């Protein structure tokens, strides 16, 4: 009877030890998971800021190009209209 009690107590001790080990392992995995999650969230934030910066740059380039084309069109039309200026046939 004493040896059976000893075997049961030893089994309980080993079982508890295994559970503690698993608990520590789970905590380590949880910490690693949280660390990776924070790293990924920081990466998403960094890339979101970069995309916003690129979108602003693209809009600026687009507006500059439109202004350049408008000036070019204005100058071209002005140079075409200059020779057609007032004629001597215009009523006075």
C-alpha cells in the first residue's frame, strides 16, 4: 500500500512538472506572438506612412504636369493667334 501511494505521488509530481513546463512553454510562445504582432503593426504603420507620402508626391507631380501642359498649350495657342492679329479689313 505504501509503495502504491509512493507511485501515485510520484506520478502526480511528474504530471505537475509536465504541466508547469507546458505552461512556461505556452507563456514563451505568447510572448513571442505578441512581440511579432507589435513588430508587424509597426511595419504596417511605417508602410502606410510611406504610401501616404508617395500618394502626396504623385498628386504633386500630376498637378505640376497639368500646369506645365496648360502653360505649353497657352503659349502654343498664343503663338498661333499672333499672326492672325487685327487685319486691315476690320471695320473701324
